[in-house]
């Protein structure tokens, strides 16, 4: 392992990014503001991140010779896409530090490993069972009850590989839908709200959380986020405490996003971890003293963390490819409100469900910010 890296990577150094989507793009923009150079690696070219980077490697993640060439060109590697194979991060880590470490990636790539880690360390999660046979699924339904959510253990995001099971009669089909993949059966959480906490940790162990974000989803994809979340201070504090506890236990160097449910009785349950920036944190660009992307740069380069203070209530609305179905959106109409900011990710093809950009609005109150961002999005057509 490359352990001899300096503690601080000064501006002017080169940061490598694995994955080339919008998270990498906004990271690269923040890194450039701080004077860093960026090299990105992914199977794509002319990618959202590649358009901003100094250099773009367009090869498969399992092409370890190319990964080594990439690692030799940079002083630290971080990622924006978590389904990078473990062998890839291991090959890169022989040359430069990978932050967060491959072990964190490995854990968070797999829902069963992740939930088992959380449960064993006393972090609250909904009851779950591992599913590899129909009998295990039938037993899980008896023990944990119905309805429930059956998810594939690997490669799930934005609700992909996920199904709600309502009754015993649906179990057989639900099992068939796993198509031989390892599954996780989760007791259904009748939640009041979904929130997320993004937390940063440095090599020196400094930890800092962003304000709690409240999230609403449409078709399992994040639709609108606002901050501060409309929850009692006590719950917000508890959410920050949980996120800090998890980042510390995992010894993450970089960022960790912790998605949580707030149950009807006001209890918190951790749903998912992502060892990176997150869609729900996009409003930090326009509303916080330090954006989540700048914080990631600071954390992986060994700089002190920036203030996460929310300068004003804010709301973010995603722009999916669906919007293009009725023609090119009217950007000028959306920007008619001067408190609204537009972010587009440089993606050429607006496919349905694809994240193409987002709008952020600030306001005197959260409800004003939400109203503004929705009004602006509504004006796109
Ligand atoms: P995930 O891919 O695990 O982030 O799940 C996507 C979305 O599905 C979440 O944001 C929730 O809205 C919903 N969901 C996931 N797991 C559960 C659960 N155990 N109970 C209720 N809703 C869930």
C-alpha cells in the first residue's frame, strides 16, 4: 500500500477521480477553484467530469494496466461512483492513497454487508434477512412480517433491483425476480420522512456534518431536497450523531452520505450509506459556506474542513431527461426568478429517468425556497 503519501496534498497537485458523472463534474469544478488538477477514469468519453478534467482515461474498470497508468499520474484517488471493482481500487492503492479506502467501498457496495456492519455496531436499521432460497424468503416473511421490501444485495441504486412484497402470494414471483441474485429482505418502514446527513472526515480524524436534508422521491429517484429538514432539533442532532459515529467507525477519509428514515414515532433508522457526495447535497453549492464537493476536496487532500453553515434555507429540484420529451426546456423562463440557480451536467442524451441537471432556490423560509424551485421547474414547459 502507498502509505508514504504526504499528509497534505497542496493545491497544484493532481487528484484522480474514478467515475465520470455529475458528482465527479461538480467535484472537479470545486477542485479547480482550489487550484488542483483533475484526471478522471471511467469507460466513457466526453463525460460530464471529462469535460471539466485536465485529462480523461476512457477504459474499463477491470483494465488494471490502464488503472496503474492512471494511478501513476495522480497524487490521490477518490471516486464518485461506488460500483468500482475491489481489484481496481486495490491496484490503484499500490501507487497512491485511495480515499475513502477500498474497504469502505467494498462494504457499501453490498447491502447485506452494510446492514450487518450497522447492526453489529449498534446503529439502528430495519430488521433484515439474507435471501438465497425461496424457503428463506418464506421464513423471513413469517418472522419479519409483510409488507416488506426485497432488494438485490449488490448493484442497487435509485430503487433499481428493488420490489415491494405485499402478501404471501407474491413471494414466489418476488423470488423469481431476483433471478438467482443474492437478496436482502427488509421489514417495510412506514416512515414519516426521509432525510440524509453528509459527513466529512479527514485523515487527522476531524469530523464535520452538513445540515440535515429532507428528501422526497418520485419513482424511487430523488425529486426534491430541502434544508433545513422540518424535524425537531433533537432528531436533527441525533441524525448528526449517528452519521458521525458511522464515519468514525468506518475510518472514512473523505465523505459519507447516510440516508435515514424518520419513523412515525420519531425514531431514526439508517437505510443506506454512500461513501461519496450525494444528490441530496447539491444545494450546498448555492446555500452553504462550503459545498459538499469542496469538502470532499479538502478531506481527501488533507486540508482543514470548511464551514458547513447553511447561509439560507434552500431547496433543490432534480431535472430528469423526461423533461426533454416535450422539447428543449425553456431555461430562460426557469431563471426568471433571480433566486434560482441552474446546474446542467453536460450530458448529450436526455433519456427518461436520467439525471440531467438540477435547480436550486434559496428563500427566507424553507417553504418559500421549495415553492420557488418548483415554480421554476414548472416553467420549463
Ligand atoms: P434504496 O435503494 O435502499 O435507497 O431505496 C430507495 C427508496 O425506496 C428509499 O428512498 C425509500 O423511499 C424506499 N425504501 C427502501 N427501503 C425501504 C424499506 N425497508 N421500507 C420502506 N421503504 C423503503
